[in-house]
C-alpha cells in the first residue's frame, strides 16, 4: 500500500483521472499505511517520542528500527538471544530486553550498552521521569530500576530490585503523569506502586494497591478518559479489565463509597472480544479513552471508552505488540506472523466490515439454547460465518477450509460447531470463541453432510466416497465407517433416541444403520456392510432426511420432486411402503422437522421453502413460507427463533410463521439519512438510534414491510398487503390519508406528490389522497422517479417517461430484454436488465446506444440505479453487489457486497448510502470525486509525503512549479 500510494501520487500529479480518484478513495480509507515482513516473530513494538521511528523486538536476536513515512529500515545487532521488549525514552534513547535477561540501551548513534541482567527473560520495559529512569520486568519475578547517570546519554546505573510476585512478571506499565507503576504476571494479580515509594529508602516498598484478576496477566496499559486515569489489564482467558480511580470510579461505587473510591482503583468494565489471551495493550495518548488490544487469536481491536470494539486488522497469527504514536494518529503492531504493520486508526471500519458470503450459502444451523442465539452458515467461499440471530449482524468469519463448505451443525450443548467441506475434511470449532479445535481428515472424498448425536459425543458424516463415518466428537477418533451406498451420501440423521443413524444418497436410497458402541474393537473400524434397512422408491437423488419425534417415521426429500414418509418398526425395519406427502415440486434439498413435530419444512431449487403440515388421515397442506432469488439449499427451524434458510443467492434469511421476513430493510429517508429495519429506526450518518416523531413512523415500525417517502408524502406497505398514504410532515396524525388493500404482493412503491405509485405483478397503480386507486400501466417491470415530476416506466419492449397521471412524455425507447431498474442521468437514461447488464440511452434513441460496455457487471438482476458524482452511475444488484462505473467507457470504479438484494441507493452530500432488503447497509464517502484537482492534490501531498523512486519510497515535499503547489506547503 505504501508503494501504491506513492505511485498514485506521481500519476495524479501528471494527470487527473476518475480511475485515479477511485483508487485514492480506497487507499485513503484503508487503515494500513504499510507493512514490513521480517524474518522472525515480532514480540514488542514502540514509537519514538517524535513519532518518526518505530522499533520492533525480534525473535531473530535483533531490533528493527523503521522510518515511519518511508519504511526505511535499520537493524540493531548486539543481543545474543531473542529480543522480547523495546521502549523509547523522550530523547530517542532506545532500550531492549532479551530472553537471556540482558537489558541494553541504544543511543541515537553508536553501539548498544549492557546496563543490567535479569536471571531470566526480560518481558517488559518502560521509561519514567522524562527518560531519567528505566524499569524492567522479568520472568525471574523481579522489577528492576535503572537510573540514568549524571552525564546523561546511554549511561545507566542499576538501582533497586523489587521482587515477591510469586511467579514470572509478564507485563509492566508506567503512568508518567500520575507517577504510578503497575506490574503483573503469573500470580494473577496486578501490583501498583507510587513512583516515589519505589525510589524511597524503604527496603521493601509496599504497593499502594493489589488487583486480583483470576487469570494470568499478559498486558498492561495506563491511559485517560478525559481527566480520569485508567488502567487496562489483558488476561490469558481473553478478557480485558478496565480500572479507574477518581471521579468516575467514585460515582460507580455509589454515594456511600465515594470518598473511599476516590483513592482506590475500581473495576469499571470487563471487555470481551478476543479469541484467546490478550497479549498487547496501548491507550491513545490524546485522552479520549480509545484502547488498542492485540491477542493470540490474531485480532487487533480498537475499543471506544464505552466498550465498543472495532477490528483494526486481521492478522495471520498472534499479535504480541501494539503502540500508538504521540499524536494518536498512528498505530504500530507486530506479532507471530513476522510482520510489522503501521495503521491509521481513524480509517478503521468507517464504511463497513465483514462482508457476507461471496457465493452460495450451502448450510445453516441454529445454536439452540444459547442466551444470545447465533446462526452459523457455510458457503462456497470456503468460509464458516457466525451471525447474531436477532440483529442479523455478522459476528465472525471462520477460515481454514480449502473448498466449499457443504453443511454446518452445532452440538446439542451448543459448545461445538462442526463444518463439512468439499476439501475432504470436517473441522470442529469452539462455538463461543471461533477457535479451531481439530480437523477430521479420514474422508477420501468431499464431505457432504454431518450431524451430532443427540446424547453422546458422536458425530456422523457422509461423503462423496459413499461411506458413512462415525467419529468421537471430543477426540476426533474414528469409531466406525459403514459402506452400502453406491455413490455419494448427501445427508445423514440420527433418530431421536440415538439408536439409529440414517443416510441418504445419490443412489436414490435411504439406509438405516444401528449406532455402534463408542469404543468398538479396532477391527470393527473398517468399512463394512450391515444396513438394517434399505428404503427404495425415489426416482432421483435423496437429499433430505428427518426423523419424526417418536422415531417411528422417517421423512425423505429428493431430486424427483417428492417428499416421502416411511413407517418403521422397532429396530429400524420398514413396516409399510412409503407415503407421498409432496410431489411434482422440482428438485428438493434438505428437510427439517417442525419443533413440535407438526410440520415438515423442505428447501427447493425453485427458490422457495415449503411447509408441509402433518396429521393422521389428512391430505397434507402445503404452503410456501420463504422465497429467495436463488435455489434454497438448507433450512433449520427452532421453536424460539423460527425458520432460517440458506440460498444460492448468497443470503441467509430468517422468517416468521406467516412467511414475513425477520431481517428486513423497510425504508430510507433523506435529510437526515434514516433507515427503518427490523432493528428500528437508525441514523446511517451517525449510526445512532433515532426516529421521526410522527404517527406514520410509529405505524411503519410496527407493521410495514416496505416504504418510500417524498418531500410531501410517505407510502407504506404492510405485511397484510395494505398500502397506506401519509403526509410526511404531519406530526399528530395517527391515521393515513388513504389506505387500500392490494390483491397481489407489492414489488415496489414510490412516493409522489400525487400519491403512492404501487407496482404489483406488473400492474402500476396510483393511490391518491382521496382514497382511490387508479391503474397507470400494465406489463411494468421497473419504475423510477425522473426530473420534472415525471416517471420512468419499463414495459415488455420499451421504456417510457410518464407524468404522474400516466400520460406519456416524449418518445418510447425500445429495449431487448427484461428491464429491472432505471435511472435518469442528465440528458440520458441508464437501463438495468434482469441479466445484470447495463446500457446508456438517449431519450430519443430507438436503437441501443453504441460504445463500450460496462465492465465487471455481475450475472444478477439490477435492482437499483442512481446517478453518481462526476458522470458516473451507481448500481445495486440482486446478489448484493453495489458498484460504480464511469458512464464514458464503462470502467468500474468501486465495488462492495451487501447481505441481500440491494433495495435502496441514496446520495447525501459527498456520501452514498446503500441498503439491502435484509437491512444491511454501507456508506461510501465519494468526496474524492467531488474535489477539484488542486484540492485533491493538496490532500495527497499532506497525507502521502513520499514518492516511489528507483524501487524505494523516498520522502518528497510539494513539487516546485506545479500549478497546484501554491498554498499547499
């Protein structure tokens, strides 16, 4: 990125371009400024007092010193063992400590000097008293003090040694302003001393406070939240403890304890977010309370003073060191991936984080019984993703598989998550932390299915090699491999009592097997025959299985379009021929039994999920309960959390019993940019909860599934298909101006000065304030507002511009293909098609406009179009893609991905907002396209002080003689 920024600066100095501006928009918002790969693990990092240099302690027995702007490197040699700690003094003197216990200081020039030695590794270093004092903490449990000699420079004299921790010291921090020292380690406590106490003549200086932590302490950091002092403590169990002393801590203690609390350290909050031990901490020196933390899980997090975390970087291995520069505008981090990263914390997660699956979602599972329910999904992008079931927000991405993930499952106690993949493995994860636990690699083909035993620590898997395997889920030991299917196994299921396991295959059969003992003889682990029953009758691949709650019936779904019920006797023998519950439904995938056993739910290739009611002697009633834009691959149903579905369209969705979506975006408003979703009203500009104080806003939050607003009117569509028209500015009105039920599901709605324009099954109608509904046009596939209170309407063969009463304005534009989105851009019209293509048309043109096509469009229907800045067009697609193109030439400038089809695009000032039908959103700052050239270059010169010269970054100021140079220095 350093090279890219430097080269882009040179390119834009020579010539302005939309592509260059797009690249600058991305680079200027990327938090990483540069990274350097070193030969060995980096254990500690530090910034010099002037912020111009970064020091890194290396496992390779050296200290690396990087120039901040150019990444130029200097290597300091002198240690004879791994270097664990570094620290800078205000005058630029550098201290380092190593595994063999040596403490060395390095002047600005010249060799290092050995000033002291611990009996074991030096774990942490810190300067105090304006660099006149150096403290070191060691694995020998000692805290050592070194005083700078009267001559200054690198002359230090060994002073007091403080011990008695009862174990290795692992962390050290100094609050220079308050004169407090903290040290901690294996003793599961933090000791705090006044600096004056450590420097006193007392032979055994007593700490002013001892904080018990109940876990090993690996990191400490002092900081401020405004005037209040803070101490952060990083623990081996992944927790972060924040302590305070003074006003805020006294208030937290209550009135009775306020006086005592003012002089005592009190725990203010516990922060959770790391997957394993917290190894590095640093506070923003500006006093806003921002805390950076790194841990063994590879996370580098930024915490606000309120305890909210943002991901600053995802590292490939443990983060061992983190530090802010004196301005607070830079963070440096280093760790087990051998990299040193320089980051801009102001650019962290400003627009969006954790994009959804890129490609099909193949498997879904609920974590049943968790206090905060989670969903897990597995996708064709090789990832497993964890989601908050209530909000729909993505929590975590689990990586490790090397091919598509076909199915996921939680253990009955919710502690384990298993994922099956086409890479021939099953991976087991800790459900709470996301940590990888073990990999099961006994399969010789893609693993298509898996399921946990209801009561025992067993996991059943089905693979392309035709074998049903049983593993111990607590150890990964293979218990049995069962052969019988001819071809791949598509699904497996345990009976409710756990005595039987069923498998379904491409050979059109269902096989039943007796579950063996946990520890069979070694010989029985070999593959062998022995199915209790083979259920034949399907004429296509069997993909779904579900046992009835009493275990006496097993249900199957197939590519032949049928769902069958098979009655079983005790022991798994077939009693009667199968009964067909559903037929002629096209390819059917996985099955799920309703929580009370009252219904079956089946995933289908036609993009639906169906509910089949079960009951003795009744013809099953079937209805559609979910719809996607692609094949539905998997589903799961839970009594408390309802139905969830996974689809080829890349989305994971939740549904109510009536078929309405639980995760949904309802409407967007401009000025301010408000979004109404399943989480309520939210200001996208500030990400803060807020709601218009109107009757229609309250009504929308209760019942609407779709809405639109103009300056005068608001149009809302309820789950009952009733369309209501409201005055937008009317605060007191609790009733709409007009309300009518529509016969068919509403596909789109627009608010206009004349009322609500409603599109349902190709019919475009106008609901007027008087309460009447009038048809405007038929055969309509898309509509959009246009200048002059006109409307763009796409029919089967043409696009027309209509006034709000339905009268045509101007000539028709002929089209070839189904139009799915429209936008007026200046004097032109941009047309989006259901096949994903885009084209520009002049209002009077009959034939398609010639010229370059738009590059990189997805093979997914265009759902929304809006004019972008500087002769660009922004498009949203059914697969969640949001992208921006130049109108001239069709070059793609920006791209992102939302979860769910794009429902709204809105420009507000320099920002573009995009929202999906599932309530997912993004915000693009497009100011780089709006700045004049000189303003853009002045920003570049300020933020990129280097150019790329002869393969190296070199510092360079504003170029002399450039027409934009005046006023830039």
